[in-house]
C-alpha cells in the first residue's frame, strides 16, 4: 500500500507548500496453515486442532517540512512480525458431555524508528523495540442433563506481557520523551458457571455466576492495579407470539479495585483510584416485528449502587433506547433510533457530575 500527499498553508493570502513528499508505504506478507486429527491416540471422541498464522509487515513514512528557507525531514519506520498459534482439544467420550481445552498464543515483535529535525527544539531520534507475549488458556465443560437443562463451566487464565526497550541518541535526554512507563504484565483468571433452562417452546431462562480477577504490574511502579469482580445474573426470555420477543435480566455485582501506590491520599478512598462497591442492574428488552422487513426494539436499563464502601459512590443510572429497522432490499437495511441517559450521583457535592443526555442516530448496512 502506498500513499502520498502535500500539506499547504495560507501565508499572506497565498497558498504555499509547507510539507511535501508526505507519504506512507506498507508491505505485508501473511501465511497460515491448519491441522486437524480425529480420535487422537486412538481415543474415540478425542479431536485435536491446531492452526498457525505468521505475518510480517514493514511500514515507512516520511515528509519534508519547510521552516522558512530550511528543509526539515521527518521519517519513521515500523517493522512488525506477528506469530499466532491456536491449539484446541475436544473430548466427547462422556455421554451428554463435551470437554474442551483451548490455548491461544501470540508473539509480536515491533521495531519503531523515528527521526525528527525539530528546528529550535532538540532533535528527536528514538528507537523502540516492543515484544508481545500473550497466553490465554481456556478450560470448558458442557453437560446436557436433558433436552431442557444444560450447564456450562468455563475457566480461563490469561497472561499478557509487554516488554519495551527504548533506545535514544546519546545527545537526547530520554526524560524529555513523554510516556515512558517501561514493560508491564497483565495476569488474571475468570470463572463462569451457567445453567440454561428451556421450559417450553416459548420460554427459557439462564442463571449465571462469574468471577473475574486481573492484576497489572509495571516495571516502573510495581503493582499498579488489582481488581476482583463477583457477578450474579438471572434472565428470562419469553416469546408469546412469533413476532414478539421479550427478555428480562437482573444482575448483582460486587466490584473491588485496589490501586497500590507510594503516596497515600487523604481524599476519596484509601488511595486515589480505589473503588469498592455493590450495584444491581435491571434490563428489559423487547423486539416486535411488524412484518418480515420491519421491526422495532425497545430497551430499558436501571443500575443503582447498593450502599457505599470507600466512597465507591451512591448513584443511579437509567437508560431508555428505541430503534426501528427496515430492510428495503435483500442486502440493505436502514435504521432510526433514540436514546435517553440519566445519571444521578447522590453522594456527590451538589449535582456537578449529574447529567442527562439525548441521542439520535441513523444507520445503513450493506451486506456483500
């Protein structure tokens, strides 16, 4: 891919070139392959799938800026190599049960080089090497007790690592370049337990519990974030008629965010960004089809804090949304919608952070 442009400014009523040769070029090579084997190790019901994707790309950009009578060049380049692997093992040897293990791995290497002639300021010559090492492992078990009841248990572990190396020209002070945070690592796990019930052809329900934990560690500053979420959810779906579908959802959530830091705060919470609190949400949604091409959707959400802990907030949030969609061709759909938002922070000083908002939107979709 290649692109070029010229930047112009008005000077004393005359349009003059300020930057020429502003161009970008990108070259990408991609390759992938996959493998699947059934009845691994001669075990009936045990299937193995593997996939590999390799991408190599190079992006170059540059321009020349006219500063009076002096030409000042700006150049940058980005070299990227990305390798992604997916491994999946599925076992269906147990009656009415499916067990699976997924490993999603990705490695990326980015090399960025930027050079700028900054005129009266100090020139910038920065080189950055960033390595990504992402690992996500998912264990899942699904058991169908009968035609009406199905349970799912899913456990996921993630480890996302970013290793950053900044190289500067000797005469450039690295402390003058903003945003130097160094390497960091995000690690966490989540557990989801869910049971689906189908009462009849028109009514179904879901009960779910979810636990989420994630911590972030920086090379500079150590552990900067540690969050835990406990979430319980129940939903009921009902379709009294073929053209009418209704869903009601009730959710309870306990949220705990700890932000370790060197400086203690005397303001909100134990530390400046700590947050601990409980809330509940009620969501009601309905879709009505006037005919095969036209339908209307109405949604309502009410979220409210249940008490306060460490100044987590005593608030109420409401949202109302309505939309209308019409398919006027086999592959074309238009839509119109309105949304209303209302947020009221009962624990705030006055109403400085309360708000009401109205939104109108129009959509057009084309399917190839």
